[in-house]
C-alpha cells in the first residue's frame, strides 16, 4: 500500500530545523538518552521494521540496529539531510517518535499524528516532553512549540492513532511515554 505523505511542517520551520541541526553540537537527536520502558517493549514486540520518526542525527536508528538487530530500521527527519528522504509512502511494523511531537508546529500536529497512524502497521512508541526546552529558537520561541499536559496529548493521540494503549507513564522529568498496539 502506498501512502500519500501529508504536509507536516512549514518551509520556514524546516529551515530552522536544518539550522539547529547544523550549528549546535549534537543538534536534536544527536545523543541517546534514557528510553524508559521502550527496551522491554522491543523485546516483547520483536518488530522486523522500525521507522524512527523525527530521528535527529540518528542515535536511536543506530541503537535499534546494534542493540536489537532489527532487520530494517529507517530514520526520518526533515531537518537532517541524511534522513530527510525516508520512504513515507509505506507502513513499518513499528513507528517510534521520541521527543519529537512537542517540537511540531501546532497547526501541523493533527497531520503528523495521522501520518504516524498510517505509517505504523503494528506498534507505536511515543515519548513527549511536557516541559519547556532549554533551547530557544532564533525567533525567541521555546524549542518545544507545543507545551501541553498528558491529558491533552492523550486526547489528541486517541483522536488520530487507532489502537490499544498498552502502556503510559509520566516520569519525574515530565517525559510522557505511550505505547500503542494497532488494531
């Protein structure tokens, strides 16, 4: 099945993303951080293909390949030349979106969640930061463009991603983890 990718960012914001990834030491997604309970879910789900949606510089892409030997791991990030051309016209068994959704322009959040729903064949892992970022965009905005409580996020997710929520947790650092098994 071929999917038609929706518009998920403005041209101006894409330029901002490219700038951030190029001028900062690690950009976004340049280092691997604590992943919560994702590790145990990977062992349970055993996906054969993973799309890391908003992968930054690919730290988790490498982690999926090396730690779990997943046969197909694809990274996508419109702000990083290495990952901007991922195939978003076909589904993957699992879509991982780690510390990305809070960076989405508010007018595109519905399109992004719908796209994640279309791209995920069996499983979805979302990690959403619910507190302000330390980084500030050149125009003065906080890098976390959407700052909402977990209840708001859950409502949005249920509206756009179809499946059973099998795990949710808000940790001490205000990272909101959600695991979904598609129906």
